[in-house]
């Protein structure tokens, strides 16, 4: 197994395993793909480890096979951030028994990869009375605590629940709990016959204004993953790595900034021809001496 956080990750939505899963691949690639498919998630699938586990193939053969599996849509290598708010990156290999197109891989990665399988569904459970008490909202708790600030505003549980939405709006507008209690308990009459109705009236009439909108620059969330070339490991966006391979590893032709090889050979041949004919057109040493001698 690889170190925690590294190693193989199974892609979702795969077809059931069958004998013909890799029949479209050459024999070597099919054998290595079947071996990776049988490995559990978290297993090491680097070149050296696979070469040790598969004595029939050396490291160069394994590297070539992984490159072919990537081009066929079975494999992608990705660098991911480990955990929220952390800067540690790990390299993971996502393997799919079912061959996937580049668009599927890009959508899968863009949806947010976690490296973990889906959590099993849990049956909903009725919360216990203790959980209900501990899961009260800050607005409910602030209303229930008004009686501690002034006994004249002691509210029942039903009154707290009925006024909870109004109190929550206060907190949404930036009022702190201590300020909330101070505003509602200041200047109370000597006798309050109905604390619930009185508190509702104060919550409505003393509602603070909505905060003014502030111009804020939306910063894009930091990147949490980046694909890397299956063969050489160079990082890049999915659209720059079709088949999971960079331009060089795909063996594409030269880029516009790179001189064409045929042009280079032609130019070198021209220069050699000029160099071979140039000495015959130049004057010899004796002729140059005669020309330059004073009369």
C-alpha cells in the first residue's frame, strides 16, 4: 500500500467487472490494467512498484503501458490538496475500469474530487431530547436568556420558538447577543402582563437597519487539484493534456515557435553547398599578394 493519502483511487460509475474489460487493449496493457483494477484503493501504482509486482515486465514496459492506458481513457494522474486550509499536495492515480473520454474526466475532476468513496446512506433518526436542547439556535438561546437580564421578560419555550425568526433577523443584521439583550431590556415598564407580546412588539419596532452593501472583490477559490502528465508528470490543465499526456509525450509535431526539422536540414544542406563552392570563387594567396603589392 502507498503512504496514506497517496496511491490508487477508483473512479465512480464503473461497469461491473467482466472478462472483456480490457479486450480492446494490447496484451501487455490489458495484463497491467487488470492487475491495477484488482488492487484496492490506496495501493501503490507507481512504475517501480508495478514492475516489482509484475516480474514479466520491466520499468520501461510498465511506463509505456501506463502511458497507453492514459491515452485509452483508463488512467489519470492528479495532484490534490490534502484537507481544508492546508498546503500539502499529494499525487493520486485515478483508475477507471470503464474507458472514459477526456470530457468525462474533466467533468469528474471539476466537480470536486475528495479521494474517498461515497458515504453509506444512513437512515434518518429522531433527535433525542438532549440533542434538541443542544441544537437550539443562537436566536432561541438569546430569547430564553432575556429573563436572566430582566425577570420581566421571562419567556416560555413556546414564546421563544414563536419569536425565533425575528430574533434571528437581528443577528443576521450584525447585532451581538449582549447588545440584543441590552436593547430589549432597556426602559421596560414596571409591569409587563404579557412578556411574549411585549417582546414581539419590541423586536419589530426596534429592528436594526440592514447593513449597507460593501463592494468586495470576489477572489476565486484556490485550486485544489491539477492534472499531471501520466508519462512525465508535468502539471497542466485537462484541456492541455488530452489523453492525460502532454504534447511532448503524445509525440505531436513541433509547435509554431519551434523550427521544423525538415526546414533545418534543408537550411544546413544549403549552407554546406555554399561553403563547398565559396573557396573556388575567392582569389588565391598569390593573386591577393600581387593585387595588394605597391607599384
